[in-house]
């Protein structure tokens, strides 16, 4: 059941990311300095970022499951709140540091940090269901 919950949680966060970034595609591309083709898609993009994102979601969900098991977090609401905290207070600040040193606009931090926060909350919720 553990592997299934990790894969399901990773898939849920990945799917949320697809919706998040489709909704914020224009401001994200502008903040990231990525050119958009006439069809609204990033120019010269390969499947590599999507594969990396999927792998990253599995790693995050797997580690969060480990932390939840070690901490006794086993309910949907506590999983949601803990996931929200992980995204907001662990991952988003790291994104802010990377973007700050890279001279990227703060808007990019808000968009990417928002995904990290809500994506981790979703992972926590799904893990809490199992």
C-alpha cells in the first residue's frame, strides 16, 4: 500500500502542477524569461523537464511518506497541514534563495513557490488518506 500511496500522491501533485502552470503560463514564462511560440507553448522545449518533474514528485512523496510514518501523521487533515508546511517553509524558501541569487523576478518565486506549497499539501492529503 505504501508504494501505491506514494505514486498516487506524486501523480496528484503532478496533475495539479499541470493545471497550475497552464493557468499561470504567460506570467510564468515572462518571469522565467522563456519565449512562447504562437501556439502558447515554450519554444524548443523537450520532454526532459516533465520527466524530471515526475521523478521529483515521486522522490518528494516518498520522503514525505517516510517523515509522516516516523512522525505518526496518519490522517488526511494532519497530512494536508504538514504538507502545506513542508512546501511553504522548506521548499518555497529554497526556491526564493535560488531565484534571488539567480537574479530572477520575485514573481517567479511566487508562482513556483505556490506550486511547491500547494503541491506538497496535496501530497500530504493523499498520503493521509492511506
